[in-house]
């Protein structure tokens, strides 16, 4: 009985932390989050603000209400992407798309810039409520900043 209880508790805990969470009352300023990441996180590449069409194409996030995407030259995999969606379910779809983007980037950089795989492995992909934040960097400060906004 104890093993069954432990197994059920473990499953429920894992289910609770997966996805974006059902807290649709969270509200953040995606512009402030992306700017703080730009100012406080160390990047080797120079990141520039891109448009929402590029974000939708790269991330497959057609349902985003608003977004900020900072991308580099392509010499590195570094980037910042912060999205606001209309619903938690749209954000969960965005999370899947972001994970797919990271996976695609790993395949792409594998052959010509294998050092970028470590950076992609260290990327922060976090979702809460209707928001999704992605930061590809080796700087651990990104996780702390994103968590402050999305927790």
C-alpha cells in the first residue's frame, strides 16, 4: 500500500509541474522580462530584436498575442524569446513548439558548431499561465531572472 501511495504521489507531483500550469491569473510584462535578460545575462553574440512574424516562423507560435524575440547572427545558438498567449492551452502548445525548436537547433548546430550543443542543453524554457520564456545561453543568471517573473 505504501508503494502504491508513493507511486501515485510521484505521478501527481510530476503532472503538477509539467506544462504551464493552470494559473491564468499570472500577469507579467514581457517587454520588461526580455529587456532584463538582455541587460543582465551574458551573451557571446550580439542579439537584436526581431519581429513577431520571425518569432512565429521560428517557434511555430501562431497563437501568440505578443512576443519579444532577440536573435543573434547565427554564429551561436543564443536567443531570447518571450511570449504571451491568449490562453494556458495556447501557451502549452507554445511550450511544445519551443522544445521542438531547441531540438531542431541541436540537430542544426551539431554538424558545424558542436560547441553550441552545450549552450542549447543549458537553455531555459519555462512556462507559467499564458506566458512562455526561452533563453539560450550558458549564463545561469537567465534561469534566476525568468523564475522571478514566472513563479
